[in-house]
C-alpha cells in the first residue's frame, strides 16, 4: 500500500492522515526482484503500470548478477543516477528472523552475512 501512495499514475484513493504523501515515483523507476506470491490485484497494477518485475523463479534461472544488471539498466540506462534498494523481511532466512522468511531466499543471493 505504501508504494501505491508513492507511485505516479496510480489511482490511489486518498487515505485520511496521508494527505502529506504525494506521488513522486514514476513506475518505470521501480523494479521488483524476487516476487513469489502476488495477489491478483497487485499483478494487475504491476501489469497496468508496466512495472518491471523479476519473479523468484526468474532470479533462480538467470542468477542475481544478471537480474541486477537488467534492473539497473531498466531504471538508469546511462548508469549515472543514485538508487534506493529495500527488501521485505520475508526475504531473510527464517533461521535469522523466526516466523518469517522462505528458505532459499533472496538475501542469500546477494551474499549478505547475517552472522
């Protein structure tokens, strides 16, 4: 939901208390990496706004290095802009964050060491 408030071109209904939040992110500057379970409404918005998305199956097939190259090329073809990366806590190995995560997760692919 927070991302939908930030996306330009989305038809977000104003939520009381969030009047300060204005759309600032064009959809072509957003890439989802490692998607596993996407609700039909979320998929519809991804398709409608033409948001670049790499499901986890594609990350497994292509490798994280190639996916990152393609993602960065998509949001910044000239390679001269800064970017922000965030991740969902579910991408952390359940061993480190009990009651969340999926074994064989995205964070491992980036080589983060949580020990």
